[in-house]
C-alpha cells in the first residue's frame, strides 16, 4: 500500500504534533530495527546481532515521544489523560489481539504446565510487567527462550514503565521551571552507570530491569531536547554514514554470547542517535531510510514485532525445541508480515483514527484487563490439567510438572555464600567435614543431603562448592557467561584448608566439557577441549588436582558420570503437531544399561585411570538411578519421570532413591 494512502497519512499526523515535521526516515529506521530483530529470531545463525534492533527502538521511542511531550508542555497543552489515551490506542489493540490468539492456541498446543506458564506471561504482558516476570525466571534451568511465545514482551514492559515515570518527572520539572537538560543528564548517567554495574554482577538483571535500560530511551529524549541545528549538510551526511556503519556492525558482529547490554550496547545506541540527529536530508536518511518500502515496514513495525515471535516460538515448541528449517522460517516471516499489515489496517488503524476515540480507548483498556484476568485464571488453575484425562500408567500432567522441576538452587536448610558464579553451600554439623564439588550434576544430590538432615541422619558437616556448568578441574577456560567457573577449584582448596575438610567428592558431567570454544590450560598452553590433546590435558589436570587435595589431608572420591538419553527427557515424552500433542508411543520403553554404559565408556575409562593412579575411590550413581536393573526405566513411583530434562534428576527422585552417597553422610 502506498505511503500516500489515508491510513499512512493519519499515522504521520498522530505521531507528531503540528510543530514537529514528519520524518519518513525515522519510520525507515524503525524498519531497520524490526527487520534486525525478526531476521535474528528467524535466522539466528545468519543475523547474530539482530537483537540490537530493540535498542534502536528504544532510542526512536525516546526521541519521538519526548519531542511531543516537550512541545505540549512548553505550550501548556499537555494532558496526562490525552497522553495515556494515545498510548493505549497505540499499544493495546495489536497486543490484545496477539495475546488472545497466543493464549487460545495454547489450549491446543501446550501441556498443562506449559499453558500455566503462558497464562502467567499473559497476565504480566497485559500489565506491562513481562520483563520482571522473565527476570524472575532467568537461570541455568530456565525454560529455553525459544519455548516462551511471549518472551519478546519484555521490551514493551521496559518502554511502558519508562512512560509511566518520564511524563510525571517532566511535568514536575516544567511546573517548577527546573533545568530539563540537567535532569536528562543526571538520569541518563545514573541509568547508564547501573547498566555497567549490573553487566558485571548480574547480566540477566541488566538485560531485563528497566533502570538499566532507561538511558537508551533518555538518549533519544536528550536528542529531542538538544536538537542539533548548526551541523552542515556534509557533516550530517557523514554522520548518517557513521550511524549506519554502527548499526550494521552491531547486527552483523554481535553474538548472543556477548555480555549484553553492558558497554557493547553503546554502539547501536550511538548509531541510532547519529542517524536521527543527521536529519531527513542526510544522504543515508534520504536515499535509504526514506524509501517507500522501508517507510511502509516502519509503519507496521509494532504489530510485526508483536506477531513474529509467537509464530517462531510455537514452531520451536511443535518441533520439540528444534529450530525451524530455513524454508519454514521464511514462511513464518511472511506470515508475520501479513498478520502485521492486517492488524494495523483492520484493528489498530480504526481504534487510533476512527470516531469515538474516547469510547474505543475505554474498550481496548477493558479488553486488556479481561485478558490479564484470563491469564491469571489459566496460571492459577495450572493450565487446566483436566483437559487431558490420565492414561493408564502415564499422566501428561506429571510429565509437564517434571519439566519444571529442575533448578540450580540450594535446599531450604543450606547456608549460602556466592563467589562470582561459584556457590558455597553448607548444611549440617559435626566434627567430620565433607565437601562435594562440581557442576549441576553434582549439586543435584543436594536434596538427598537435605532429606537426611530433616530425618536427623546427617552426621557430616557438609559443604557444596558448585557452579551450574563448572567442572572441578583447574585450568578450564569457558569464553561465555560461564567464564567465572574458573574460580571453583580455588574456592574448594581454600575451603579444605580453612575448614580442615577430611573428605572431598568431585563430580560433573565429565563428557560434557568438549564443546567448541572451551579450552584447557596446561603447561603454559591452551588446548581446545574438543581435541584428544585437550581431553588428555583435562584429565591430567584432574589427576593433579586430586593429588593436591590429598596433600591437604583430604580423602578424595570421584563420582562417575550419569548419561543423558532422549527417553529420559520429559520433553521427548510428548509427540507434537500443529493440531495438538499426544503421549509418545515408546514413552514407557526402558533403556538397556549396556547402552547407557557405552555412552559413558570413554569418560569412565579416564576416571578409572585417575582413580587407579591416585587411589581415589569411584562412586557410581547409576545403580540407584536404574534400581539395579539391567534396563533403566524413565519413570518411578506412580508414573513420575525421574528426570527433569535429558540429564538432570528431579529433586523428589533424588530424595527417595539416590543413596550411593549415604555412607559418607550418615
């Protein structure tokens, strides 16, 4: 549809007050932002840094909305009712339709536990608090981002939280005739400082919390306040080229492993600021961003953003966590565009520009409240498990609950201290002191220790020194968010020395530390762990570490690894399709012990060699997990899955059935 059509012109008129000229290049910049995000989600390996489009959105929003606020307040015609009425008519229609469709399809496609979580996200999404809900869920065992159809609403939450606070602060500043520029500078610097601090201490908090993101919207607001007017045309054109280069570099070279936002977010924010400040006549703005196709995409960018992620996420869910094929991803992008255009043309446009706007505002606000209430009911009812009657021996509700049953967290009785990704937990009393160290496959035995303590049978003063993907091996270098794991071996040695620990248990998913990008340092060299030399160095370092602990007077035990298997994964127990799901036909099939042992053979052989050379006894959890049988059932009790995913045991199973460590605890 041509940009000169009535609905496009109405869009332009409402976006800007009469004294602010419409800039098609900013709609074109919106197109860049939304396309970056959509293509990143659809083709994550091709557009690795496309998530920076959200930061570009923040700058644009801060600039446009603050421009209107400054003008209306300066002319003494600002009204909170008018402002929030415009926000409701702008944001609520597309969001309400999307939430309705996503929740309705959830009744068809999701298990009870999944639907319950979706209900929670609908509730928080309708209240523009998604960022807080997602932050509270973030962690090592959090549900994969791709399996949350409303994950993208975190950014909408941040933006609307800003627009609750910002107009009030501006109104007070204008009434008191305060220096708005000074207020902007102080708020900007405070928010940016919080961003940097949180990027060091808690990257999930930095990502989701509004206070560490507000500076991005304030960058746009500052641009609206200090509107550059003295730049020559040549300077403006060069500025637009620099801004485009910054945006393209961010989208092409940033990766999901980057500690983001932190310092790196400065690049896309600066790029957006440069392009906006360059003005509509700058070369890039005029030649690229003002093109009709870009402007059209910019106009439908909001519903496009709202629709694209639920479609992609449901594709991941139906495909059991596997990414859509390239052709499927292309089809999902096309469907997103079609839904975005239809939503804007037939839903958002009539609400924003039709007659009786006050009545329409009340209607969409009420609709959003009803949707939030529906989400609360679905959440509180556990996803309506009665939708699916229990099958003989297998209950889909129990399978769904098992998927939510894992978390890298201490039990209620533990005393804790956190040391930059390494957690030290203490439980029990007594002269005999025992330390268990390793990753999440070691810490999963914590519930058994708590069970013994509750029963009065824990006779050891017990410590856990753990990290979610932290092997108890010196010299392991991980170049992602698990880099802090390198501290674990040192923390354990310090504990053994300070507390005079007599026994140490080392455990991990030994065979799992061969991913690309992991290194092992030995004899002054750094070797890739996914090579034979790297693997040999890994176990050589483990052997040296065992001897070091023995030299401190501790008796060291090595826990053999447990294996992952698709049959153990509750997600694999369900067969899905577009029309719904059913219990997988082979769900009750037990896995032969010989098959599990074969997967573990290489790691077990290395551990046995270390045991023979150091005298460290080996401990084997597999007989407890598999009930000493020749085959291992995925279930225990009355159809309860033993595992919460492919590799991690459920706390309830550990408490009742895993006893191979009891001889050390009792």
